[in-house]
């Protein structure tokens, strides 16, 4: 039950749901060259999107190891930032500016926000536990 009592669990669940919805409902992504492809046509896009779906869900249950959660969230932040840069550069290099491609830029932005909030909450928990250890 302690898993559901932590705010970072909610943030990581939001990351999982946002990435899953983006994977299902927005399968068209842009490469940096401006070419529109399906996510499953590019190995890099497929692997990074699957990592951003599976790892946050798995990370929810790693609540006993906060340092691992923190590091994994940082790695996910870097992956998400790479996907966002790829999508934005592809959007500006594309000949036709389609609105669903702009929506595909929102998914990584929301993911970055929620991963940052989760890391902030994990850091707060870690500081609280360290202060309690000092008092003993």
C-alpha cells in the first residue's frame, strides 16, 4: 500500500499513460530530416518509445530503491529530450506542417514535466529520510 501513498507514483503513472496514449493514438512521427514515419518503422523511435512506456511503470514498483528511481528518471529525461528535439527539428524541416505532428511534440513535453516532478518528489523523500537518520 505504500506505493500508492507517494506522489511520485502518480507522476510516473501519468508518464506511463501519456506515453502509451501517444504510442497508440499518434503513431506518425517525424524524423529530423522532416520525413514522416510510423513509430514501428524506425528502430530508434520504437525502442525509445517502448522504454518510455515500460520503464516508468516498472519504476513505480522500485520505491524501496529511491536512488535507482532517480537515476532511471534522469535517463528517461535524456531519452525524452532527444525525442523532443528530433520531433521539433523534423517539424521545422517538414514541407507540410500537419497539426497532429505538433501534437506529437506535446507528448514529450508533458513527459519531461512529469518526470521532473517525480524526481523532485523522490529527492524530497530522500532528504526526509536522511534527516530522520540524523536524528537517531
